[in-house]
C-alpha cells in the first residue's frame, strides 16, 4: 500500500526564517513519483515539483529546495528566507509508476509566516 | 482557457437532492481526475478517466457517486441523494498524455465547494 505522512500539522515561523517541511512515504513500487503542491488560502492547488524515484539529486528553485533520500523514504521541502506569501498548506504526494496513476496525498502541513 | 476550470465554484443544496459538478480540463489533456477534500483534510482520490473511459473508480465512496466524460474533454461528477457528509471541496485535475511508465504532472482546478444542509 502507498502512504504519505506529513507529521507536522502546523508550523509557524517569523518572516525570513528558514523552514523545513517533512515528508515520509511508503510504497512497494520500484518506480514512483513524488510531488509537492501548495494550497494558498484561495484554495487552488499549485504544483511545485515532481521527482521520480531514480533521481535522488536534490533540487533548488529560488528560495525552495527539496531533499530526496530513498534510504529514509523522505522527500523534505525547505523554504529559505520565508516570506508572508509563503503562508499556505503544503501537500506532499506520491504516485505509482504507471503511465497515469492516482496521487496519494499526505494530510498537509499548514505553514504560517508571521511578519 | 489556460487552466482547469470547474463549475459551479460554490453549491449549496438540501439533503436528498442530486447535484452535478462540472470540470473542463486543460485542452489536450487526455487524463482527468476527481478528488475530494473534506474540511481541514488532505485530498482523497475518487475516479480517473483516460479519454472517455474510467479505468479506476476505486475512490468513489458509494453508488450515489458517478462520473462521466464525453468527447474526451468535459467531465461531470454526479452525487445523488446528497448527504451532509458529502460536504467537501471537489477538485478536478488533468494531465497530458505521456509515454508508458511516465507519470505526467496533474494540474488542478479551483474546486467546487459543496455544502449539503
């Protein structure tokens, strides 16, 4: 069975602090995909990143970075120098390696950035 | 339009009534998904379409829920005899066709907020 665990329900930090959102996954597939989505107060899910199971190279995009470690089944997300606009619910998600497969979402982490 | 669109954006209905929710995927996307997000919860998969067929309906919670897709484009999710526990945000996503064993990214619409009184 596939499962995604986001143990941090809510995080609150002061603006400009760095913050890491944790994600641990379970799957028996040898090929799989991991995702992060952002859901701002407006409600629409915004795609942030997709990684496949064969690529453990960490990725940086501006203030965002992702650390994928198969050894610990983790796909953590770090925001550097956080800003108020980063306030949102962030979902980590997992899908299988089929050409089209449903996404299993974690329960989300609500991030609040205080000015 | 550029993104996935859904209508209505909000729907309030009385218990026992039927509702229809509509999704217009991104043009050219052959895969379409429906998810449900209950208040303060994560997303729950409902059904997946490839073209007009639905190879995975495993997430539909009961036989009161059904969905169809016509012309490989617009999809309608129908909930019959609505119950209060059906209240949630219903999200639609679409993805572009891909090679075998290549997962395409799903792009989500704004959702329909359903409230059953």
